[in-house]
C-alpha cells in the first residue's frame, strides 16, 4: 500500500470491488503531487484561498471512484501535469486540489454536478468559469489563461 501512496493518488475502479491504482503523478503524501497543488483540509481551506485576494484555480477529484470517473480523474491529472504554470509555486494565483471523496461537503458547497471539475475564481472569490467531467489539455489551458488574465472584475 505504501508503494501506491508514493507512486500516485488512489483512484478506485468499481467493477466487483474497488481496486486502487496509481496515476503516476503524486508525492510521498499520496496526493496529486504536482508541486503547486496545495493539499486541502476540507472546504474551509479552499474558502481561505478564495478570500486572499488572488485568483484561484481549484481542481476537485475523487481518489476513489467507479471506473468511468477514475478514468476522467486520471485524464485530468495528465492535462494538469502538462501545464507548466501548475508545476511550480506561483505568486500570481492559487492552485488548489480537493479530494471530494474525503471532503463530501464540497459537492454541494461548490455546486459540483460532475467530478472531476476545475473551477476558476477571480480575485474577489467569485466563479469565473468551470469545466466538469471532460478536463483535457485545451480546457486546462483555457482556465490557466483566464486566471492569468483576470483583473479582478
């Protein structure tokens, strides 16, 4: 089990049982380990990011899910890994990641209909744009460009 935590975040495949596998993009804590991703302790931590005066890009995922959702979460991680702005600490905007499997309250609090989801928030914490379910390189690029261009309005 420790090898899976080192290698990647847990994403389950539901067939008869849930089988954990590695996404290949993670750190020793077992989180989606892109260096700019901040592991959150529930929705309260995301709320604090939304109130710090910087734009925020939030990625919501399930670490344990059925096969179709697990595939979509893995594809989203690949798209995130391909965005250089999300690979290093960034002073221009927050990039946070919330495991909605363990923080069930975020589904209703942030009106998430499908997971995975990425939501861009402005400097004032208001939602600018969201992508749910089909997160690919093009949609990640659009969200990053939107966050970088955000002037607070």
